[in-house]
């Protein structure tokens, strides 16, 4: 068998059929059997038989896998902040209405007149031929190359300020402030960040398509997103966000402005709690440590530390500009 934090693949001892399951499902004694073109869920006893081990051995394997699935996130947001800072600042300061991530309407096209009136998202900057890469809504593929003269940008009044979380396999890692049309965000199925909601910040999360073709599981890794989906009761990333989370859009449920700095601050707060969730000797007091007051205290402490540190300090670079919306 081969296991990782994102999934598991084992070969049945006798039949040779493939068994696929996440670590969480394996720990619960469940798996999908791939027999030809059919898939079915098998029981714990069937899983033990397929692996060629007894029930006791299976329980030991499950216990080890459960421990691995609940292991701490290895990502440290503070180590990424400085690396991503300029990238995020460029996104927040950009006045270019045709910047990557902006939404546009197509108009005046001659050879593809059927696309006139459709909307799309800019996915590639202006190239040497004077065209932008635009992913037209509801049309699969890598996008169309279109001249700016045939595009009209959505106004700020028609859009929400959101945060795009990039996964590892995309050309740009980290996160960036974007603007999306309200209906493109609010009409999609979403989930709520458990800890953020508990501390009074309604962060809604919508999965989106990658900006490029991805295949390997590692390319879908997104530790920023996994932090946001940590369960407030257990301190473990919720299923199914622990496996191939991919890219996402984060927006405020109350439709207020949200910036990359806001999301960074929330992720750092969540990261500060992870060690407390793992502390078996002095377990975390959720009612005292995962609250609106606790988050605001964390924010105030970070801002105070930034204001007291003169010179080229980490906190001053991270939070020095300060304009938080949360």
C-alpha cells in the first residue's frame, strides 16, 4: 500500500482489484472497490480480507492512519507571508480593469459573434499580439484570446471584493484580492469556514476551476484553504477539504469587502490555535479560546506589536498598512 496525507491506494491481496479511499474513510473502515467500470463501498471485514490481514491488524492500521490524518498542518503561514506579500499587494493596488482575475463582457466580435454579450474572466495578461486570455463563462477549455477593444470591464458596483486562494500547481501560489460579479459568487454552492464563523467573520468558500490543467494530487494542495476549513471542535481539516482542496474564492457572507490581508490574518489566528488543539495535557478551551473576543485580541496584539517594532521587522511588513475589514 502507498499512503499520504491526501489519500491511499492499496492492491487487494488476491483479486488484484484497486481499492481507493481517503485516509479518513480508511480509518473508518470504508473504501471504494474499482472492479472494471463499477465502484462500490466495501465493509471493514471485506477491507481486511482484501488486504490479507486480520481484524486486529486492520484496526492497528486504521489507528495509524487516523493519527496521520489528524496530524498538524505542516504549512506555516508566517513563512509564506513575506514571500507572497508583493504578489498580494500588486493585486490589491491594481487599477487595471483588465488585470488577471477581473470579469469582463464580450462585445463587437466578428468571427465569434455568438460570444457577444457573454461574460468571462481574464486569465492571462496582454500578450505580444495585443490580446488577453479570457475564460468565457460556461465554456470549457483554456480560454479565448481577445483584444481589449472587444471587452468591457464589470464596474466595482457590480462586483464583490473577494480573495482568490491559489493551489500549488497553479502558476501563482498564495492568495490575492480580486473582484468577482456578485451573482458569480453568491449563486454557487459554498461552505463556511468553521473557525472564522465562530469568531464572527462569515467567510464563505467556493471551489473554482484552476487557471491551468492539473493532474497530480500534489498540484491541488492548498494549505491556505485547509487552514480555513479546520473544524472548530476537533482542530482537524474537515472532509473533503483535506484531499485535493484545489483553488477557491473566499467572500464575506454579509457581502462586505474582503482583502488578502484579512484572510492572512484569519489564517494566522487559526494557525496559532493548532498547537492548542494538539495539547493533550492542557486541552483547548473552545469556549474561551475560539471566540470573537479571542480573535479581536489576537488582531490587536499583532497590530500593537507591528506599531512597536521600528525598522524592517516581519510584523511591520505584514501588517504595517493595516486596512483590515474584519
